[in-house]
C-alpha cells in the first residue's frame, strides 16, 4: 500500500514557476514508477510526466516538454515536478500517481494503482 500527498500548488502569473512535491509512504518507494497527471475543469485527467522506478528514464507530454522536469529522491520518498514558463492552459489539479515498476512504462491513468488527492495550480494571464 502506498499513500501519496501532493504539495506546492498555488496561483502564479504566466511565465512564472512552481515546484510540486509528492511525498509517499511505505518502504518500497524506490520500486514504483511515479507519475504526474492533471485534470482541468470539464476535461479528462491527462498524462503530464512519468519517471521510472530506477530514475533513469523520464517521459513528458508534448505540451510540457522543455518546460517541466520530473525528478525523484528515493532517500526522501519524494517525487518532484519543476514547472517553468507556466501558461494559463497549465491550470489544473495536479495529481501524483504510483504503480509497481515493471518492464514497460505506462503513460495512461488506468495503469496507476495509487493516487494522491491533488494540488491546485492556477496560472493567470
């Protein structure tokens, strides 16, 4: 069982930056692929970024590539999302998610077993 808690959301002007954190419980954090997903009002939850359990591979949605960076610190059981050059269309509730690491990386919401409650990110124009 993994419990995830996000923090770091807030209100920022377009062009600004935020750093989200996802703190995980449990002693096997390092065995899980971790991801960030977001959901804007009236829209489906969508993939943002994923980092594999080894930390060696990262994947990004085209819409955030070059602006967002996902990372993890297994010693602290924490994952991060550094968001730069924020745009109003980045406004959403950001959720972290976890799935036990395997041979293949999964970039869809249905592939993740554990979810946090989310943190609101609002980007004003």
